[in-house]
C-alpha cells in the first residue's frame, strides 16, 4: 500500500465512520423531534388560518421554514459524508494506477480527503452560522473534490495511455 | 489485456470461508436487493404517493379556507403518514445499497486488516447481518409505529434500525484499527495487487469516473442555483396559500397548489438525478475492480458491462426528464434500473462461478 493509498483508505474509512456516527446520533436524538416540529408547525399555520389568527399563522410558518432548513442540511451532512467517503475508498483501491509521481498522488489524496470533510462541514455550519463562512467552506470542499477527481481522471487516462493497466 | 486466469492474488482473496468472499458476495447481493427494492418503490409507492399527498394537501388548504382547524390537522396528519410511508422506503433503499457498497469495499481491504482470520470472518458475518436488519427495520418503521415502545417518540423498528447502524459503525471502527495495526507492521505484508480486465475494466473505470464527475458538477449546479431558490419559493408559495385561504380565493388556491406540487416534483427529480448518477458511477468503479473475477465468456462479460453503463446513463437522464415527460420518463427510468440490476446479477453469477472454480481446484467441493 502506497502512502497516498493509506491516506485515502484510512481517511475514507474514518470519515465513513464519522458520517455514520453522525447519522446514528441524528436518528436517535434529533430526527424525530425535528420531523415532529416540522409537521406540527406547518399544520398549525393552516389551522391558525382557519381560526383567523393570521399573525400566529405567519409565526408558525416561520418555524416551519427554519426547521426545514435545518432538516435538509442535517440530512445532507450525513448523506454527503458517507457517499464521498465511499468514493475515497474506491479511489484508494486503485490509486497506485494513477500515472503521477507518488508526491503528486499524496497531494491529490490529501485534497480529496480535505474536500470530503469540508463539503458536509460547510452544509452543517449553515445551521449554526450566518454569513459567507459556511458557504465558503462548502464551496472549498466541493471545488477540492471535483478538482481532485478531475486530476485523478487525467492520471488514469495517462496511465491507460502508457499501457500500465496490466 | 489480462485474462481471467491471471489473478492469483484475487484467487487467494476468494478462498473458501474467507471474509473477503463473504464481503464481496454479500455486498453484491445487498446492492441487487436494494436496487430491486428501489425499482418496486418507484413503481408502486413513489408515483401513487405523489397524487395522495397532493390530494390531502389540497384538502387541508380547503379546510383552512372553510374555517375548519380540526380538519386541517386531520389532512396534514394524512400528508405526514404518506410522507413517512415513502420516506422510510426510500431510506431502506438507500441504506441497503450503501451497506452493500461498504461490504464490497471491505472485501478488498481485508489483506490490509491485521486481525486474526476467525475474527475477520466473524466481523464479516456480523456486518452482513446488520446490513440486512438495518433496512428491514427502517422499512418496518411506518408499520410498527410506537406499538409497545418503551420510548415516547421512537418505536421498536427505529430502535432496531439504530442498533444495527451502531453495529455497522463499530465493525468499521474495528476494521480501521486492523488497518492501523497493519501499517504498524502487523499481519501479512503481501497485500493485494488489483488487476484490471483490460477493456471491460477500462470501460467501467472511464464510465464510472465520468458519471461521478457529472454527478458532482450537477450537484454543484443544483446547490449554487436551485437549493436556496427552491427553499424560498416553497415558503413564498405556502405563505401565499395561507393568505388565499384566509381570503377564500379558491381559483388562486388551485394555482398555488399546482405551483407547490410542481416545485416538489422539480426538487425531487433534481436530487434523484444527482444521487443516482453518482451512485451508478460508484457502482461502475467497483465493478471495474471485480471484472477479472467474473467467470463468464468474454462476450457475456462485455454485454454485462455495456448493459450496466447504458442503464447507469439512461436512468438519471430519464429521472430528470420526469419534469417534462412525467410517467413516460418514469417508466424509462424503471427500465434502465432493471438493466443495471440484470447486469449486476449477471456479474454476481460470474463471481459465484469463479468461487466454485477456485473451490474445485482446491478439491473442496463435495
């Protein structure tokens, strides 16, 4: 196993564990109250319309919007962390086939692991922080993963070119 | 191009009762089961549910306009029920496939996991059992509800789903410790050298990476352009519906409900297209690794590879086209899903034949 493979495989497995642990915590602690709050606030908003209490209805709708915003990002965090970790593990298995020097492969592997951690982190931060920081973190993660994968593609194409497949 | 026979490392990896064999075959079974379930979910649950949710939502808004709050809660309760029915099935579909992916990948990590063979076999069996219990428990959440539950908001099915998820996490942690031990000089130093089956593996690798890249770019486009716009549009539509219900403007209510339904479809197909193109890309990458060990004729291996790639390209495009072509595109997507399932099933048969060949060569068959 090369150094870059070690980074991808251990990084991928560790981040997969983190993503699943977050999903476990979320399912046990937060998911049911969040779904409950979302459903009740939406139904309450229209029930209050029926009673003619429009200001109360708008308040309930605001709670629904905030809860849904939080719910979507929590699910994104879990889903993206696990899916991107799976990609790290797959790439790690054949990363030695990428036709770059091991030094460049080490950079690429680190970039991919960083992107895999940063993208869901940015999504999660949007729940707690306003302003550009969460979006910047997610964007940085997204660019790292897409750029890293594009480089891997180029490396594999070069590898095929040099007939190093067998 | 390497031939089927030129894979001694993998042959070792697939010896009888080896954890790698359990992980590979179990993982492929899980992915196939998850995909079949996904196709059934799309045909029998997803599409009828969209109509049911729209109907109940319309009834809830009409009840608000009629000044009947009890009826509003009743109809929104029905909406929640339909959403839970569809949501738990979608979650079961996603979780069984991802557990299968992880099992498949763990197979190839086994030579780098410095643990005793008996422990590794036990871990593999436990992982596969937990991978079966997790989606089954998620599926049952809607039906079991809170019956006999010791907790206020979590039922027995959720408890079993959470526990099986915890088991999977613990097993992955132990596998990671095993890899750490290997890096510190413990265990077998040979490892594995992956072999690629020439053109078939190359087609799957190229197709897989292209699909994942397209999926990422589409995801970035969705997140940058549509995610927040969809969120704010939903709140605007709902706020308008409240005002229209208060003013009892029935014609405007119908328009608002149609806009709300359209938004839900738009969001669902974009997310589904993004998710499926990446999932199929990952699957193609994994199948590239397993190609030299699919013990079938060259012609059939090639057919299965192109069937898989064809389905993997058509399904996300068809899902995305549902915005304009509705159920027709949905039918094409279901058919493309079937193509991927059949291709994967064919490859699984090839792997099973390969293990049989290995056993026969070792004289282990009865």
